């Protein structure tokens, strides 16, 4: 493979990335042509298809950045970026493995014990282990420091009690990271006393309740933890280090192409039908700029750089674009809804539009974070 050396890291050159992109695109084109899946909107969150996940794993497109010694493929963040971008652009149903591959794997690599890496990473790469995230809680909004789920020390581990909400894919997941308060809240140091645990969701005391979207679809959940025992070997990192872990992990959650491609199939449908003219073209230009910004963040992750601020910018601009595309399409098709495929894409985008700027931290909160980083507040 031709590469360009940057420090001690090898980054594939454009020829390698172009070849990978063509390979993924050919696979997806065939899958669509043969009816393996119907392209949709927001499918990284709501498109559950474990068979497609297995097919991607078979081709080496899961666990791409996981080291070989943990069952992964030892490839670069840029190669993974190309694969994920093509999956999203195709509107492929990839929610089964998305959080495990995007978020759980790099977090385990950074903070997990050797036993945890050996236990979970090979199964993530094989597309056999699905993951969720237990951060948000009722009445907490984006204020993660106010979490009330508590952990009490017992012999051999911890007893955890509390409720997590908006937990995407928990009804399909095998495990999730739970952010838990393990020390009393100190008003002067609100981020202290938080820890993270791996909770296996078939554990006694775990109850998962569905939260249905306006269109009747089900990907959100409430997860109730009632005195759930979690052994010491499922503590992530050190007790009390939960806040640092969460803020680091959010860079993976906020910066990826899923933050600007959730409504890509709808924008593509508008351009293919010649709807909107120059106005639609302006949205294509915004999308292109976000592609370059998100690519730069992926390069930063490859170099182990702090990309938290850049990731927040991508998230704010990208999710605003996703919602704007839904609004544009709804307006352009108000008098003439067009064919059935377009109607379905518009309907789904409009239903999901309220969530675009909320998940992964509300845009209003992130604007404050960006302002502080720039010294404006």
C-alpha cells in the first residue's frame, strides 16, 4: 500500500483511499440493486439490519482501526472515514454496529483493561456485539454533571441504581457504558465523583422500555437499573475518572459524517429531480465544506490530537444542515409531493428533524463550549 509518512503514523495516499471508496460503493450499489436494503434517512440511528452488519464485518469494514492483536484490522481513521461516509451516503441501515464501532471500541482501547479489550473488541470487529451509551437522564438535559444514577461499593463490585434515557438501540444492544455518580455531588466540583461502568444489558435488574418516535419507529429507550451488580472487572478506567472519559469520547460521537449525512439521500433526491435550483446547490456547497471539515477531524484523531472543539463545530454546523435539508425538501414538495420514494424520504426527515440538533449534546450548549474555547466567554 502506498503511504505518506507523518511522524510515526502511516496515512494512506489518495489512490488507496479512492480504491477503497470504489470498492465500498460497488458493494452498496449491488446491495441496493438486489433489494438487500432500501436507502433511507437517519439510518445510522434507526436502520437495524444485523445481516448487513455481518456482511460488512466479513469484508473487513468493522473494527478497522482496532489493532490486529485485539481482532481488528489495524487500518487508519481515514480509511474508516471513507467506509462510514459511503455507508451513510447510501442510506444503509447500519445502526446495529454503529455505536460499538464508532464509540465503544476507541474508548475501550484508550481506557479499558487488557481483559476488557480481549473480551469485547474481537466481537465488535466480527459484528457480533452491539453497544449503547448510557449518559443522558430524565430532567438532566445536556447537563451530564447532574446525573443521579448512583453506584454503591459492595463486595466484588458495585450496585448501580438509576435511569438512563434516549438510549439509542438499547433494545438490541448487548452492553452499554453507564455514567454513574460514585461519590456525593460537590457543588464546587460538579464533574468530580463520576465513574463509568460496562453494564451488560441482560444483567438482573436491567429493564429496557421503548420510546417511540412520532412516526412510530423505535430506536430510543429508557433503561432502568435497579440494584444492578457490576463486577470490579467492568469498571472503565479509574473510579472518579468518568468525566474525563466522557468528554474525550464525545469527539468520536460528534465529528463523524453521520453529523451531516443523515439526510443526504433526501438532498440527492432533490438534485436528481432538479428541485430547488441554486438554493439546493447552496446546500450541496455546505455539505462539501462539512466533508472537508470532518475529514480533517478524522486526520486529527489519527494523530491522537485533541479535536474536541473541532468536533463540536462539525456537530453544530452539520446537524443544522441536516435539519435545513429536511425543511427545504418539505417546502419544495408542499404543492407537489412527487413520487413515493421522495415522499417517504421527506416524511422520515421531517419526523426526525427535531432530534438532529439535540443528540450528542444540544447545539445551544455546544455553541457555549466553542465560545469558551475561543476565549469569547
